[in-house]
C-alpha cells in the first residue's frame, strides 16, 4: 500500500493570486498567497514595482485563470506613482484576456503615503473598503494590498540612536500587526516591497543568521533588519546578475528566502514591455 504523504496545510488551503507567469507561479506554488504578508526585496530596478503592477492586474482575473476576482489597493511611498506603466500593462493584458473588467484601472485604488505614521493611518481605515459599500457599487472587493515601498518610509525619519531605533521597531510591529490582521480577517494578499543594504561584515552575517544574496555583484541583505524580517511571512529576493549590469541583458532572479509553504528555490525572469516573465 502506498504511504500517504503528509500535506502542508498552507498549500491546500491558501488561495493564491497568479503572478501572470506560469514559471514564477511554479516557484511560488501557485502565486502570491492570500491571508499572508509577502515581501519582495531587491535593489533599485530589480523589478519589485513591475511585479506589483502586474499583480494588481492579475488579481482582477477570475479564479479559473488563477486570479482572485478582486480589486487592489496600491499604497506607494515613492513618487510619482507609475500610472503610465500600469496603463500600458493593463492594455497589454486586456489584449491577451477578455476576462478583465473594463476598464481595469477603475478597480485599482492608489494612495500615496509620506511617512510610517501616514501608512498606519491608512491601514487603520482600510477595512472600510473591505466590507459593504464597494461591493454594492459594482466594484470588486479588495483582495490585494500592495505597499511599495516600506523601506522608503523609514529612510529619512529615523536616526541611528537608541531612542529612534526603539521608535522604529515599535512602528514596524504596529504596521505588522495591522497587516497581519487585515490578511487573516479579510483573507487579502499583502505584498510589501523592501530595499536592500550592503553587507560588509562576513562574521555578522553568520552570527546573526542573516540571509544575503549577490545582486549586481554586491552582497546585499534586506533593509530594515531582523526586526522587520520577523514581521513578514514570505520573503522573496529579486536580484540582478553582475553581467546584466555590464550588458543589455536584463535577466534577473527571483529567489525564495523563506515562506511557510515554499521550498527554497529560484527562477530567472525578465522584464519586457508586456510584463514580468520567468525564463527558467
Ligand atoms: N516598458 C518597459 N519595458 C521593459 N522593461 C521595463 C519597462 N518599464 C520598466 N522596465 C524595467 O523595469 C526596471 C525598473 O523596475 P522596477 O520599477 O520594478 O524597479 P524597483 O525594483 O521597484 O526599483 P526601486 O526600488 O528603485 O523602486 C527598469 O530598469 C527596466 O529594466
């Protein structure tokens, strides 16, 4: 008799939102999980925003096509919001599927925030969008919240002294509590982008068990440190190869750093006019 393999309950239960690419979906066991906080870490131009823009479009797809039939809330802290790029991507997507609502951009709410306090205030009000009025007005319920980027909010407002570090950690946890509450109470997928910092001290890396990757020939780790790292459920690293910096080759790599339902693995991808696509 064949042995019954124990199955990971997250794999069975979590609804996933397709990335729009079967290769990236295969790496992510189906896509970005609802009910969890997924972090995309990467240096500037690694492709974090491009992937987030793609996700707010794929979230609109019906479940039969891997989407979650949902609107999205895109909270951005870097200005300006790339509206023209989103519009171009939505036109490309509309050509390949007739299943997007028309016009797709009516189902993507965009909100700029300038500080961590500002973000907390938005997160405290966001549940009003989840229940009631949006459904009755014909708008799809919110199923995906993107925060692009979390690191930008902490770059300027905090110094390296002990008081500010404590204040900063307090902010991380306050944001994380709200994100996890929204994810578990409403089953939304939450995607947060984060920047990288250079890692210079090998010893510290080992002692702190700090994950790092090579990107553009630099050894880098996620910005905001271990405190923030413990606030996310899934961490995906987007890196650029050293050769892609020297040449026109725009290959990048998505790597699973951790995730309760994901084995470690990676997939190369490219960014094209029509979107983000895995290539290996
Ligand atoms: N229309 C397009 N066609 C092809 N590639 C594009 C297009 N638009 C953007 N890209 C690629 O996407 C890259 C920018 O990626 P993205 O905006 O996702 O970076 P990011 O990781 O969010 O960086 P940052 O942290 O600075 O915001 C560009 O350098 C370019 O290679």
